[in-house]
C-alpha cells in the first residue's frame, strides 16, 4: 500500500495557533472571536474534584486506569461550542467510516449494542480495518500520526463528514470518561449510551448489522395498548404496534428509545417511558380490586400518551371517562373571615367530597352505575387552594388576613378561573371587590403665579385623596392595595406608584396641606411629558397650564430688539435674543450653547440692553475667563454704547473701589480668578443678570469656581458655553445647579438615573438619554454653524480681543518707548524714505511682545511671564476641539508656532506642523484632510498659498500680517472648492497695542503691505510717516 502524501503534508496545531479563528473573518472579528475562545477554553478545562473521580474511575469498576492529562484536556477542548462551529466549516471528507453493529441479549426484547469500525479512503476507494479502536479515535481527535495497516498517516476530524466527526468525538469521550465496555475489539452500549450512539448513527451513511445494511426511519414509532380481562377478571395491558410482529422487535436505550425491526431503526415516542419499558418486557396486569383506581388515576394519562387504547366494552361504555375533573369553589365573607369550600364536577355530575355522593343536573344520568373519580386531580385542586387559604377541614379553607384576602380576590381567583375553575361568590364576598383592574390615577396641573399646583386622585373613588398615604402603603408596607372604610379593596398599580415616586425624586416638589403639591415652573414641561407617556395616568391641565408649558417649550417669542443696539441681527441671532427674553419674562434661566463664532456675546448684550430700556436699573455681572474680559468690554462698547460698563480689575484697593461703585453701572465684567478673591465683597450686591461666559469653568460642582458663582445673588442667570459637556454628563448637572437649583434633582440621583446608564451603554441608556434631552430641551439653545449656514456669509470673520498680562504690559511699554526713540532718531538722521528697515524691525519687536514675551527673551519663563493672547488662544483651541472643529493656525513667527507645539504636547492635543523647512508637505495635507489630527500649525509664508485644506472649518490668525490680502489667501486654504462647511476666520488682537492699530489700518485702507522676513520689503513704502507715527503712539 502506497504512502498517503496528503496526510503527511498536514500541519499540526501549534501551542500558539488559535483554531477558533475564522479564516474568512476580518481582523476585528478574529480578535473578538479569539477573546471569546480564551474565555471558553478557560471555562472548559476547569475540572472539579468530582470530575476527577468520574473521569478516573475504571473501565468496568474493576481496573484503575488513569486518563492521560493531555487526553483530559482534549476531551474538554473538543467539546467547546466555538470549536464545533469552527470545524463545521472545514470538513473535507477525505475519509469515511463503515460502522459494523452487533447485538446480544436475553430472551426478552432488550438488546445490547456492539460497534466496530472500518476506515474508508474515499480518494483511493480502499477500506481498512481499525484494530486498536481507542488509539484510532484519540489520534483522529488530536490530529497525530497513526498507523493504518503499516501506513503512517495523520487523520483529523475535519477529514470526515460532520456526522462522522461527531460520532468519533462521542466514542473517544466514552474512552476518556471510562464509560465503555470493550470486548473482542468492539464497544458495547446499554441504556443511555446506546441511545446517544444511535442518535448519532442516524446521520452516518454506512451501517451494517452482520452483512445486512441498516437504515433509520424518519418516522416516530407510535405505540398502541390492547387490554382484556383474564380468567381472574384482572385487566391485562399489552403493547401493540400496527403491522409489526413484536417477537421480532428489539429495543435499545433505558426507555426503549429505539426499536429495530426488519433492519430498520425507529425512534419511539418519548411519552410515558416507564410504562413503555415495562410493557415491552411483559404485559401489565391490573388486579380486579384496583381497576377502578386505575381507570381514575392512570388511564386518563395513558390516553394522553398513546394514540389508541383498546379497552373492554364495559369500560368503554362508561361515558363519565370522557369528562375531566373540574373544581367548584364556593366563597363567603362574614365581615372578618373569608371561607371557602370545594367540590368536584365530572360532566354534569357534582361530587360532594365528604359523602362521596354524586348529584346531577341531568335526569338520565341516574342510569349510570359506575363513576370513576380523578382523585389525583382532586388532590391537586385542594393543594392549590391550601397555598392561599388555611385548611380548616379536608375540603374547607379560611383566612382573616388582609393580604391573603386581597391576593385571593385580585390575583388567585382570576388566575384559577382562567384555568377552568368555577367560582361562586356570596353577596357579602362580592362586597370585597371594588374593581378587578387597578384604578387609573388622575393628576391635575393648575398654573399659579410662579409655580404649578399638583393634585392627585383616583377615578370613581372620593375616599382616596392622600397620595403620601398610598406611597407609604406601597413603599413602606409593601402593600398592593388600599382598603376603604366599607371593607372593600382598591388595587394599586405598583408600576404607576413607582413612576410617580420617581417623578417626586427627580423634581423639587413641595408638599402642602390637603394633598396639595407645588411644582416649580421649570419642572412643568418634563413632568407633564413624562406623565402623558404613561397609560395608567390621566393628566388634566387647565388652559393656563397648557399655554404656559407650550410657551416654555417654544423657542419663538414675540419680542422687539432693543432700540440702541448697534449692528444688525442675523436671523438666528434674533431668534436667540427672543429666546433669552422669553426666559427672562417667565423667570426662567438657561444655557445659550451656540457654536463658537455665532455671536453668543452679541445676543447676550442685546438682552441686557433691553432690560435697561424696560426700566431695570440693577447691574448685570459677566464672569469670564481672564483672556475674554477685554473682549467683553470692547463688544459692549461696540454693540451697546449706551450701556455703562466697568471691568473689575486692578490691585485690591482699586477693585474694592470699583465694587463699591458697581451699582452705578449697567454691566460689570470680572474674571473667574478675580472673582475668587472678591466673591465676599460682591456677595453683598444683588445683580439683575449673573452671566457666566465659558460656563464650562464650573463643570465640576465641587470646585471653588462653581461654589463661588452659586453664592452670588441675582434675579436671573445665564450660562454661555459652546461646549456645555466636555467629559462628563455631570458637567451639565453642575451648570443647571447654578441656573435652577433642583432642576435636575440631587447629583447622586442624577448619576444613578442618567449618567451611569448612559456611559455604561446599558439597555436603559436610550431611555435615560431621551428623558434627559426632553428635560433640558426648553432651557438650552444650541445652533451649529451647519444649522445656520444660509444665514452666514461665505467667510465669517470674528475679531477676538485680549489684554496684555501685567508683566507683559511692562515689557511692551519699555520696548515701545525704545522703538519710538529709535525710529525718530533714524528718520531724523536718514530720512523716512531710507529708514524702512529700522522701522520694520522696531515694529516687529512690538508685534512679538503681543504674541508672547518669550519671542523677545527665551529665558522669560514662569507664570509671571505669560501672554494674555496665548491664554485666550489655548481656551479657543480647547473649545474648537470639543465642538468637533478642525482648525488651521497661522503665524508669521515660527518660534511662536514652536511654543504652541510645546503647549499642545503637554495638553495631549494632536496636531500637524508645517513651515518652510518641512518636507513631504502633501503627505501632511492628505493626513490632515483625512481627519488624523484636529489642528494644523502653519507658517504664514510657507503655507499661505498652494495648499487645499478643506477639512478645516476654522482659521485662526494668531498675529496680524500687514497685508490683509496675504491673510485672505491663507484663509482660503480652507475656503475653496470642496469645502462644504462654513469657514470662520478668527483674528486675535491684543487691545491697546500696535495690533489694534494695524487692524485699524487694514479696515481703513486695506493696504497691500507685504513685509516678510528676508530680502523683500513689499509695500512698506506705502506707509506714510503719519501712519507710522500713529502705530507707535
């Protein structure tokens, strides 16, 4: 016989190979499948002490052969469902099995099944005898070499059909678990093992018994019973199979699960296995004294299990057997106790269980001489009733316990009636039941001045009005009912009470006398929405309540803009302004969460101005980051010059003086850091508006920032934030705790009800998220640039102002003074026309100080040598990233870009960088446009032209360039063909410096000035001496 080269070329599984991986799956699926397989293997190879005892027992309880550990491992390994699934897709069918069966047994029908195997090589069409069956099976399972008639091969489970592989694994496990009997090279099976083996053989094609082919029938063999009286008048039962000679039938399995007849295996009906096994062995004889009990207790069940039962004529003619036992329950109430008696009914006959006598509603039934009772069913009826009532007699029951009476009336009796029991109630018992179904709760909301009044009632019941009493009964006493004064029960819908209790926990509801509850205005929309969702609650709103809730939800509001506002509202800004005015008129607060650059400050300033025009003389306080304070002052003066504004800054003495005079101003602006020092002094004032800019500064409710702003007194509160949530949903809770304390409940409950399920992605997360959105929707207005695209120009330019820090200002003033002296002396000596280089150098130093002091002196480090502009820039970058924006940052100073790079690395912000020395420019462009990083730092000269960066929707010009056309070209890297989003262009300006003068020049003349570091002076010549003097004034 030739060598099987296919078998030799197979690769064995290595220790680090994962056979669970699906070769057709992608990497992610394989990764997940691999993780699952590790867990499966870990669970499957755990062998307990009892397992070891079972596995290590002898083959026939005689020897003490110990299973090889590797075999034990493979026994469990191959049982893995994942392994089975994997192998199902890999069966190659190079081999097949020929199964040879043998039978042995006694004179009865039961047989023991014997099995041996032959191996069929399907490619060579040869058949080989399997000698060492145990070794063959184990080698196939683990895929190791084995000798087949002196031919060394590697045969694996995958080389067989799926059915044959299952058979091999089963037989191998019998060896491994020492559950086999082997004699003369054959395995012998009895009872359950025989059943398992035959169940697997059904799908194996080649089976023989001696020389005959064996098949399996798809039909289930249905058995019949025949009966007759013997000479002693005993009832004899015999098994019968239509058209089958039982003497030629052999049975297998402990319950005769398979029958072999004429070389065909049939699977028998699994019903009533004990009777089946006994009756196959011999007839069943029922002694004549027990025939009546047999007919009432056993025969009804046999009729369910067997298709046909042939009975003697005297039993068949008794029609009572056609009627199953039924329970009749009679209930009465004496004012304290509930009593019940039970009787049984068969057809038209009713049995008195005490006397055993039958009565019938049919006069012809008197001719029946014998009635068989289903005593087992009668005992079941009594046992069932005794679970809920105390047994005071064999067929009598009673109780005085309220819980049991309620449970009986509303739970047990309806369930028993659904199962066919018949119940009879006395008039006194009927009085206990008011409603079969729980009463519907009615909740009414009535609008008062600044709150809603809530009233609870139950339809049709005047006596129930105290909700706290009902909640206490459910939550404290664990009751499902309320008992009225007349003794009747009112069932409570526990789900409704839980729902109402949840509403009480989530909303700051105040209980008043006479079951009156007060609900704050801001909680009404959510409270009403949640109640309307519940089918067990009827919500009743008066007209005023309906209108008020609708107005709270509605964004649109009828309000005119302030008369003295400078500038025109864009349509979305007008909507935002009216929304803010609506909140003010309804004594509500909220969050204006518009995307950066959409004019949150403009809408807010207009709102403050309208307050003044309406006669409100209280000061409004704006709290902002230090870098934004100057911008607020500039914008208030720009858009609302009629508003008197004061910035609360300076040394302690200066600040205290300003705080004392704060009531003389319409608006006061203060930084968070200054407020921390002066909060005690400011807390003595009551403000009209308390406005938080970049309100994410109070995202942590436990911080000093959050605590100090919440301690200030004001009539109205407003939060401004383009990123109301940065890291945690609790940040939203903290903001609303500042705006409307109690609106989102206690923080602990908020985390439990909303944050935890949402972050964990639980099944309840979708509902929690929807509920949170419903709750906050009326009090948060957020518009993205994409939402208002039609309202924005193609390129929207925003100027953001900041102040120099204290040390930065000192440095700037010293350099400014030196620049003045240098420029005037140079012009005096050389003339203006010949002094362009010196003038440009001096002006550049001033621009550098505005950017960052370290551009002038590298050794200027530490907190005292920071930059006001750089601090504002970092805040803007964080907000842009949180808002999902991609940003181009331009600077004419590469050293400034390097400072940004250092800061971004510390903050963990991803970015790309490009200057004149950068190679592979297009690779960086492609990666940025692919969204690999949100920030691109660019040298103005190197990246101002020739690049397409349409991934960006935000452009920041950190420092102004003399020629605005160069800036426009740089901005157009983002705004060009392919851009589908609005591009916002930010100019960062340090107030009171040369930058403000340069901006004025740009706006005034749009000069084409290109002053680039190098040998090109551009259009610096076009600056007049007067303009230069203005720059350094």
